C-alpha cells in the first residue's frame, strides 16, 4: 500500500469512527423501519422522514430528501430496502454543496491570489480558535507560508490561546492584546501578510451573538479594512460550529448569515455526538459548503470534508 493510500485509509477510519454514534442511532432506526418489508411503501417513507428529522437533519432538508426518494420510488415501485439505502445515500450526497474552485479546501492547493485572506467567525466555545490553530498547522505542513491575526480582542483568553497555537504550529501571529481595535489588528495582519509574501492569513474574530448589532458593525468594519489592503479580502469567511449542539448550531448559523456572507462551514466535535445529521441540514439550508470537519482531539483530526465519504460512513450497514 502506497503512502497516499495509507493517508486515505486513515482518513476513512477517522471519519467512520467520528460518526459512529450518529450512524448507530440512524441505522438501527432505519433497520427497524424496513424490517420484513419487500417494498418501499408510504409507511416506510413516513418512518424514514421521522428518523431523519430526529437525527438533526432538519425538517426542510428532510422533506427535500423524502421528495427526491419518492420521485425515484415512483419510477420503480418494487425497490427493496438495500436499494432504498443506496438511493438515500445518493440523494444526500447530491444535496450537499461542494466547495467552489476559487476557494480550494485541500491544504496543498494553490490559491487564486496571494495572500489568501480568511476571516473566521463563530460564537465562543465552539472550538473556533482551536480550529484556526489546526488549520495553521495543516497549511504549514503542506508547505504554505501562514500568518495568524488575533482580532478576537474581546476575550484575553482568545488572544493567549491563539498565541499558543501560533507557537505550536510555528507560524507568526499579529496581536495587540485584549481590548485592542479588532479592525486595526485585522488591517495589520493583512498588511503584514502582503509585505512578507504570505500564502494565507487566518484572522480570528469575536463571537458575541448576544449583541448582534455591535458584532455586525465590527465584522463589517473588519471586512472593509482588509479590502483596503488586499483586493477582494477577505476571500473566505469560515463559520465554525459545534456539531454536538445540533439544531442550536443551525440557529447560530442563521444568526451569522443574517449579517455576514459565509463562504464555508467548519463543524467541530463530530466524534462526540449522535447529532451528525446537522452536517447535511446546515449545508443544504444555508446553501454553503461544509469545508472542514473535526473528528477527534488530535491536531490532524480536522479534515477536509469529503461528502461522499461522510454520507457513506453515516449510512453504512
């Protein structure tokens, strides 16, 4: 087995293990719903609808999946349970958005422009700063010149935590400490990334959803000053969500999309939850691709999201 094959196998094992709790719950329920049935009838589809909704896929996404399956069942009324599971996987994969070519997810991919500026948003406690640290490590490992910006100046702990990650990953950090102007930190980060010919700069921001107006103004200002230094910056806005909070993550996501243009999602803590269905619902409802998933505590357990691998792992017998 070659080196790349080994990496692929390790990734597959990590994802399968990461979604184990979600899979065991869903597949057990699906098994009961189709036990002893030779065909997929209305009763089976009703039960499947309930299973998906209670697995945090969400109501509107579940209805869309069931509608797609019904259309295919109508073509062949004698589908058996194995075929139903295959169709379920195919339709969910088709629903999940892929990341666009101008925002590559692979760590060794070339960026369309340099420096590539990424603004990272998300409420406190979802694993935002840790995710930025892991991304910095993985980009650096892939040979990229990486820079971090500590623009979450509302919490002293956020700046300190990012500084620890910058040391761990061996990448420079731009910081001005607690209570500094976040936009000034973002400006300095982008300016420094441009001057030092960095490939990518990851800018952390505060996540204070309890005061939406002030956060909206702050994020708008950060975006504006970045664009003054580098055209089109930020080129990505990643929203970090804690998958284990299920529908709460969906509410947070909707709150952020009200005032910032999210281009990709990072879903953390998938390995500790049975709410993996949120990955499907959130991407579909927001029309935003899931870019990275966290399937463990290790630094390399933040993975580029592979929709086929994820869905096949979630709905595997």
